[in-house]
C-alpha cells in the first residue's frame, strides 16, 4: 500500500456533529506497545547493551527518531540513528508476523463505525512499512485513509499527522474524535484541535479540558464519541 491521504473525500457521517474518528495504532487498536519495547531490548542486547526498565516510559508512543535517538544516547551504543531504525523495524516486523492481537473493544468499535459509515483514519508514528503490515492484519478496508510517521515533516507530538488526516477526509479538526494511548499522541491530537479520548496503555494520562480518559475501548462507542464532540470543552 503506497497511497495514504487522498486530496479530499466526501463526508458520510449523516450530517452528525461528529465528522470523523482518528485512531492511533500501537497500544490503542493493537496490543503492540510491548512488542516495540521487546524489539528495542533485543536489538540493544545484540549490540551489547542492556536497557533499563525506567527508559520504557520515555520512549513509549514517540516517533522512531526520538525513541531510537534517546536509547543511543542513554546506552552510548556505537550505531547511527538510520542503522538502528532499520534494525528496530526488522525486529518488530518479525514479531507482528506471528500475529497482531487487538485491544479489548477494538473489533466492536471498528465494526460499529463501519456500520454507520463514519470516516476513520489510522494515524500512527510508526513507519509506513510497519503500518501496512498491521493493516494487512486489521483489514485496510476498515479505514478511509492512514497516516504514517515517516510521511509527515513533523510527527507526533506535533499536530501535523492529525491535521493531514482531517484534510484528507475533508473534516474540521474540532469535529473529529481521536483515540490515543500515550501523552505524545494526545498532545498531537489536541494541538490539532481535535477532541481526545485517552486510553492509557503504559504510562498514565490525566484528564483535562476537552479530553476524557477511559480504561478500555470497551467503554467507547459511537454515541460516546458523538457526545464528546457536542459537549462543551
């Protein structure tokens, strides 16, 4: 899959205040945040370094360049950012090829959004090669479009990925609901002007104006998301 964001797509949400739903991938839809940490631990072990568990919260949910760069600096590993990125993506692909488990409630929510013709976008800091492998498992037909971290000049926590998704669908960011599992992703969506549902996966996320924190996607349905858009900030 090479195309990501078409120039514009018609809205099909029946004129509801909610125009689109954007979903993060790792840790939000698929239970893979731990896969990334396992990949990082394995790659650095091969390089002769042991990662500290407390570094996990630092690298979770961030773009590859930030996470990999932090770990190079923290360990002093003799490897370039580009070389490490390739090794991490390779190791992660090996893991997801054995199966990609969905987060609780993800299957039901995706089915409900499709049933009501709500435009959806998969918006991830992961690279395109990784997103496409996961989409093969999830079913690319479930998403109107997808945005990868290596397809924007500035990825999360900057607003660019969510602004690009809104523009591709033809929606106003303020009428888009975003589901994220990390503080980095939440910051990106809120900077874009979207309303956010946070489902923390590894590190806690605090409630804030315009943001709701839930324990699981099992607490989220279409009515919940529509109410999020229509309620005061």
